């Protein structure tokens, strides 16, 4: 079930507030981990 960025963006715009808060929390952790991997690989 691969989605395009546009499909993901569209889905996010339709999330109920509670789910949007959960997504934000998850994405913040995901992004921090990705950043750490990028920094550690240099």
C-alpha cells in the first residue's frame, strides 16, 4: 500500500484532531531519529 506524497498529504488534511495529534507526535520522533542517523553517518 504505497502512497504518493500527495496522497499522504491529502489523508493528513482529513485526520480528526485526535489522530492529527498522534501523527504529529509519531512524526516528531521519526524525524528526530532520521536526523540522528544522518548526523551519525557523517
